[in-house]
C-alpha cells in the first residue's frame, strides 16, 4: 500500500486522515504457541527464563511453533541466514510473543500467513523471499555505513558531533535486529559477515574513553551504548556511569537499550532498579540529565511489561525515556502505523517519541529502505496529531554528516535518487579540512523506487560506483547552476 492510498482510505472512513484511539497495551497470551503452553507468569517475568529461552536458530523456532507454521517458512528463514543475514538470530520470548499477537492457531500451517505478514517478524526474523532480487544491496552500501569507526577517538568511542560522543561499551545485545546499522561490529559473525572485534580489554577501553572525555571539555553529552547496555553486568555499568558522572563537563547521559522493549524483565530486576536509582540520584545532585533511549519499531511491541519497566525507570529517577525507531518498509513506513506507534509509546508507556531514523545503507537492506521523498511525505502526514514535544523527527543519517531532518537537504536528483546535504560542524576527522563545511554530501535512495530512467542509469553505472558518484554530482551541480540562472 502506498502512503497516499493508505491515507486516502482512512479519510473515507472517519473524516480525519488518522483516527486517534487511546491504545490499551496488551501482553499477548504466550500459551497460544505449543512450545510455551505450560509457561507460567512467574517464568515469563523472570529475566533468567527469558534469556534461557531466546530463539537462536531455526530448530528452536520449530520447537516453539512446530507445524503451525509451514516448513516453507523455516526453509525461507534458513536460506536467509545462510545467504543474506548480516545479523545472527537472537529473539527473546518477549519479542516473539508480539508476533501474530491475535492468532489462535488451529492446526498445521494455520499460523503461516500471519507470521509472514507480521511487522515485528519482518525485521527480527527476515526471510530470503523478502529481500530484493534486483538490487538486494545498494552499490554504495557498506558495512560501517556511518563511518563510525573512522571517527573513533578511543576504541569504540565515536566523536562525530562537536559536543557529543557515542560510547560503544560492548558489542552484544539481548536481541539482534536484522537491520542493525552496527552490523559490522555487533553480534556474532554470520556466513555473510565476519564481524569486527574490539581489540582492547573492556576495562582498558572504558578507561581510555573516560580519559578522552576528561581531556575534552567540549564534549558534554554521552550516549552510553553498544550493543545494548542491558547486556553489561549492572555493577560494571554502574561503575562506568559513576566515573562518567565525576567528569565536570558531562551534562547529559543517555543509556541506549532496546531491551527496555525486547527484554523489559531485565530493567524490572530489583538490583537493576536500585542501581538506576543510585545513579539517577547522583546525576540529579550534579545537575546531569540521565535518560534512557530505546528502540521500538511497532505499536505491537508496547506491552504492559514494557510500560511497567518504563515506569520503574522513571520512578527510579531517570529524567526521560525516549524512543528512536527505524523507518522500515513493511514494518512501520506508513502514517497510520507510525502514529499508532507514537500513541502507544506516549499514552501506553510514557515513552517519548523522539526520532525515526531512515534505515541505513548497509548490505541487503534495500527491501527495508524508503526514499527520502517518501520519508518527507511521512513526516508531513504525522504532523499535527501528537503534542509538538512528542512529534518525532524523521531523520536521515547522512554519511560523514550525521543526522539531518529529512527536509533539510540542499538538492535532490529525483531521477537518480541522490540527495545532497550540507553541514555546519566538523567531525573529528575533518579538523584541517577547509572544504568540510562547503562540500555537499550524497545519500542514495533505493534504486527500485526510482523511475525507469533512473534505474537504467544505475544499471549502466553500478559497476563503477565512483564514476557514478562523480557523474551524479556533476549532473547535480549543472542542474543547480541552471536553476540559479532561471532564478
Ligand atoms: S538492539 Fe540496536 S545495536 Fe542491538 S542489534 Fe538491534 S539495532 Fe543493533
């Protein structure tokens, strides 16, 4: 369904493009799946049980769903793992239970259609048949598409923006998302991607990060991330945060954890809640803002357990819990789905909708990515329904630039799907680059979304992407010059 038809059909039903209904979070009944028929509530709410029953391979998924799902689905998934997947399989029961949440399957094969259609499954358990066959990867797709490693000032510490840094404390998560932008580093190697490994010991790497921050008073804001901080033993994370809080220049700390949604049981543990309370109390005393940033892509993921975990964090003194979702075709790239998600977060769990990132240009992501033009249309359609402070910005993370709101581009070649962006600061690798602030930086739409002429152009030039880039840039400069003459 295109964005326009989806909006049109909703107008016909209600008189408003989006019919707001206050969402009630629901924890789907996990006993509907044969493998969990006897699982008790106390087991379900135990983080140990959840971690021990994560699905890591097709055999374990078969043990859960059995013949409720056709063998062809398992084969499709297995082929994807072997030939396309950039992330290994790791899905906690909490997330699996939000797939096909309303199905009460009756007999062999009855779950297949709902599982194929499920938005959470589409990004957590991607299958081969969903990947594009014409352009499975963009010719410019790269493993570290944001060049974060190039901007490491200590191993795992990316200094891209003038006043803020990203600290990758670890390279694992309790769940692995198929579209992960840090696929180069995060998780286990797959048959397609041999993962980069941190070389230093964690204790040395973390010390080097803190040392850099002490020496760099311009940095005031640290995203403490990974991976997912929920995979770091709490005592070690608390130790790092306590030392971070001793650095006078640090004013904002954001903990990045998709597990608040994927494994809320982690954040509901007594020792973790007590630890967050200690850290939040110190942060408050020192005038530092401590927030949690999570990653929810669909309204179905916002369950009562997620709301409880969020409330526990807010009660422990975290200033805010914000969501940074990823815009994904087949999952949420639709105005209705985005607004449902935002209201589920805001009304159902007190999570602030904050950003939606366009899916980055990593290998085999073309079936998920949307064009900048579609992202602009989506931003238009979601304006005006949410409070201004909770209206998420849809952003494009432009290589060598950083996050730009999708309307901020300086030029756009719609035929070839190349947008051009500028920036107003230097990254850590451009200190002596005189052209950094005047250069334009390119971002590329998925080729299958382009008009026929644009697709043909890429077919002619895809083998030599550097030539393609310079030709495209020259074409854009010519077009811009022509526009200037006409103006
Ligand atoms: S939780 Fe974040 S870092 Fe981990 S796999 Fe998902 S997107 Fe990547």
